[in-house]
């Protein structure tokens, strides 16, 4: 036998269920000596560098935050659970500002400041334009419900796995919480028996019940298989077709859960196009009718109670179609993350940066009228709120700003952060401030904050009951100049002064 004509065979065995070849390797030679390479004894003798410069062969998976303890009762009256039904065509989602909301799937992209996001559809992110990382920034909490009632859904090594395809739900660690649900069609009072209904909308209702909301209003829960599938019409044709095939089952499951529900919390349907209108187990009302009664829906606020931040409203504005629009989103994300009440709106540019800043006085007057039960905290939109502004608990004064000494100007009045009580004195301040700005005109070189300083000094003289305070530096921290002046202070509100970058561009528009 000619040995040279026979190929050498090297077998790389698979072990531990891993598809990748692992040691040891075995070499078989005809009429020769079989050899085992990389045996355990040799491996133990190997030495490794302390510093690894190359990438890991397999990325280290972050642990998933599986929720097992009960939600703390938030003790609030109102919550809107917002689905995707076509009854929301043309709906003004800004009407939901000021109310707690639970966004179902793509509704999170339309609600300005959703409180919660929930889904049980892992494939949602192949259909959506907003990744979970962005959703986390936009909402206070994000939840994924793993439907474990199917035999093929398993928990392996801390990961949710669909064993039909050996598919691992890899991104679940990004959610604030993941709920393992084995219960299909009966709303539960415990998180261990969380009811999934095989549908994200069903999960949203179950979440609202567990959080303890007294009235749970359903928007966009149409559950019909005729016409368009969703109000946004942005899913793929095959996804819409699949939904229409299954929506009947979703509706039957929800009706069954409602029929079995015996709790005291109220679940109210707000869609006249919904199959829920035929159920004796749920009341249907009109959104337009209930939104008119502000006292019924608004979060209960005691305007005289400053012991908490419940009656504090952060307000601000940005000019649309300018770079400030993106800056505002950073501010809104930080407020959403902390769960702070806010009303940040877009306005048309007035022609130049100076005019846009002088708009602040009239804007604040409008906000005082719009939010009569709230104290106001104005924040420039090119800022970020890093921490809860706890200073304003038990805070008592008519107005507070920061007066700061710089090397180029002493006792500078900074209007990037302004605290205001909601009373007649602060309304007068805004009126006087606005009148000075208007009188000077938008071509004036004077800064609007200098005029605010003038008005505050005027109020000191004319009203002996007028009170004011100087804000601590951490509440109006300019990212570079003041950071250097106060290196040991951690900012609560940090200002990035985008005008240095955008003023010329805004003036061109």
C-alpha cells in the first residue's frame, strides 16, 4: 500500500451541545500511531496573557431583569392604555399630555411622553423604526412579557429560548423588566400569574391593573379584522395580514378575561369601532366627552402643597425645523426618565435668535394660565435634567433664578432655569418682562435675562410681600464655565448653550 496516497483524517469532535468544534482533536493515520492533541494535561500547563487585546469569542450576555416581586401601588386615578386600532386615525396624541399612559407597540412613537411601554411581540422591532434603546430614553419604564405558556418556550441559562428554531431572545436585558407569563385569559392580581392574552394590548391592561390605577381607559382597542389593521399603517403587508388572521382570537380572549374580572378597578373602552362595545362586562364612553371634564381626568393636584413635586410642571419651548428640535428631545428624554411632569412644546421661529429668546416672557405667562394648579420650572431646551429637582420640595418663594459672578460680568441674572409660583405676582412679572422686550424690539442688543433682572428689582420696590431666591449653581450649571468654577458640585440641571453653535443658522432662517 502506498501510504502517500492515503489522506490524513482529523476529526474535530463537538461537545457540550455546542456546534463549534472543540478540543481535543484526534488524528488517525493508517498503519500509524493515532495521536490525541491538546489533552487536558497540556491545557492546564498553558499560560495566558493578563491583557486580552482581541475580541471575545462569544460576547458576555447581560443578565435579564426578571420581575418576580409585585409592583408598588402608584395610587393614581387615571391611566390611558393606547393600542394601535384604526379608530385612532387623526387622533391628537398631545391631548394625553399630563396623564399616565401605557404605550402598546408602535403607539410609543406617537405619544409625546408615554409613561410605560409594554410588548409581548419580540418581532415588533423588525417592524418598528424606534429601537428599544430609544424607547427606554423616552419612557419611564419598558416591559417585555415572555409568553411561556407554549411548550416550546423555555428558560435556558438565564435566557428566553424558542426551541422550535433554537432562537434566543437576545435583547431582553435592555428592558427595565421582563415578565414570564404562563396565564392566558384571566386578569390576575399578582405578577406571578400575569395574564398575557397572547397580545400586547391584553398585557397593557394587565399591567395597568397591577399598578393600581383606579380608572383604565382603552384607546385604539378595536380588535376588528375588517378595513385597515392599525391607525399608523406602517406595518408590512404580511404583518397586517397576519394580524387580521389572529385578531379575532385576541378579541375573544380579552372578552373572556373581562367577563371573569371581579376587581374594583374600572376598565373603560373609548373606541366606538371596537368589538368591546357589544360586551356587557365593559363600559364604553367617548374620549371627546370625557376630555372636556378636566376635573375628572387630571391628576389630582393640591396647588398649595409644596411638600412634593406633584404640583411642579417643567415647561419649555423650541423652534421647529431648527437644530433646537433635536436638543429638546434630549431634555424630554431626561424628564421622562425621571418621571417629572412637563410640557415642552414646539413653536415657529420668529425670524432670529434674539426674537426667539424674547418669546420666553410671553410663553411663561401663557403657561401660568394653562397650568393654574402647578408651580412652574422653566428650563431651556438645550439642557438636561440629571436628577430629581428635590430643592423644590417645601420651596416657598415667588420666583427663583441664578445670579452668577463671571469674570466678564458680575451678578449676571441667568434665565435658563426659572422657578415660579403660580400667583398674581409672577403673572405681573411676566407681563412687565414681556412689555420691556416688546418695547426694545428684536433688534436690541440687550439680553432678555437683563430685562428679567430689571423687573425683579422693580417688584422688590413696589411689593413688600414679594419673595425671591437665588438658585444654587447646580440648578443652572453651564457645562463648561460653571463646571470649572464648581468642580466638586454635581449638576441637577445642566445647560449646554446650543446658541454658540446654532445662533447663526437660526438667524438665517
